[in-house]
């Protein structure tokens, strides 16, 4: 336990700094949202984060993390588009008509 005389008074403490982020950067996604957006499993996301191939998570609390929406969107935009071929395009068109 600290000595009360050695503990600084509230007025003596340095003021807390507030981090002001741009408005679009403040929306935070939790893991289920990231999994839904990317189509990746939990393991795949953590593997990609570990290899610096996916945006790093931010710490929200003692046992919680999240990702900035803009970081995940930027990562998705950087991914190559799959070539699904003619059969895939026909199936996709049929699904859209239904």
C-alpha cells in the first residue's frame, strides 16, 4: 500500500490526453462483424494479423479488441477480385433473379 503522503493530489496529476480521431475512423467492429464482412474464420483473421497481412486489432479493454471499420474496408479493397468463370457467372445471375 502506498504512503498517502507520497501519492500526488488529484490537482498535481498530469491531465489526461484525449485522442481525437477523424469521425469515419471511430466506428469499431468486433470479431463477429469482421468475420461476416471478410468471410474469414477467427483463426484465419488472427493468422493474417500475426503475419501483418491484416489490420492489427485495437485494444478496447482488458479482454476485448476490435478493428476500425475503415482499416477493414481498406484491406478488403486491396484484395484481388476472384475470376469465377462463365459457370460461376451463370450461377450468380440465376441466384440474383430468384
